C-alpha cells in the first residue's frame, strides 16, 4: 500500500506542498497613550505576544518584526477599555502606479 504523503493542516484540509502565492496581509497597531491607563489587557491577551510594556509602562510594539506578526484579530482593539488602540490594514501601495 502506498503511503499518503500529503499533510493535513489544522482544519483537516490536505496540503499539497506548494507555497501560496498570496501575500500575507499586514496590519498596523496604533496606541493613543494619552487615553491609555496601562491596564495591560492588550499585553496579556495578544495571541502573538507582540505587545509589550514600554519604558513608561504603556503598551508598545518594540520591534518591526513583531509588528509584521500581527494578523489583525483586533482582540486588543476590541477589549481595550479606554479605546486607545486601533488596528488597521497596512497600505503598501503608496502611489497609483505601484504594483
């Protein structure tokens, strides 16, 4: 019997081993520190763990590599009691003729 070499992902769908040609959607996370009381909810519950406390104790994303890990779940934005966080899609096209 031949062994099935295709793998299944978390949803149970088979993976064919081909890389996706779609680019990953990137997001920007903005903090309004004037509104933030540094409660830590966003830092504690970010599924990627990219939001860290800065020098003042307010949330920040320290490294650009971490910013790129954000997949836009908006958990931080939805659960912020001070409405001090905005998550928005990153616009990579700066001009009309950008490809």
